[in-house]
C-alpha cells in the first residue's frame, strides 16, 4: 500500500474522530442541561393553614386534601429525579463508549502514521 492510500485512510479516520467529537459534544450539552434542570415542584398553597386563611376553607377534608397533594408532589418529584438520574447515567455511559471508540481510532491513526513513514511506495 502506498503513502497516498495510507494518507486516505488517515484522513477518513480523522473524519470519524470529527464526527465522534460532534456526537460527544451534543451528548455533553444534553447531560449538562439535564443536570442543571431542577426537579423541585413547589406546592403553591404551602399548607392547610394557608388554605384556611386565604380561601376560608377549613376542616379535616381540606387537611386531608392538603396532605394528599403534598404526597403526590413528593412522589412526582422523586420519580422525576429518578428518571433524570437514569438518563444522566445513560448519557454518561454513551459518552464513555464514544470516547473509547475515539481512542481506538486515534491509536489506529498513530499506527497508520508509522506505517506511512516506513513505506517507500508513493
């Protein structure tokens, strides 16, 4: 194989690395956006006392409803956080896989560069 053919392989591999860098960059942006996103869900009515004084509603049914709403929001926040953590873990794994693939291609380029330097054919 001549130097030109080896150089063509090197150029193709560099193109693959550019593509992988682009994919990694997009995945890292997604990961950052997801980790920066707050999963907090605010309970606007704040408490049973707030409902009582603001809307003049009191009694056990309203207390029970307040407690139920707070439980629902807590459960929703936990599920949202768990899903977010799961997606972040999958993104991290995919980024790691792409980085490993990129390292393999870089090593391949190094070997091709050595082969090119030792080749006497043009």
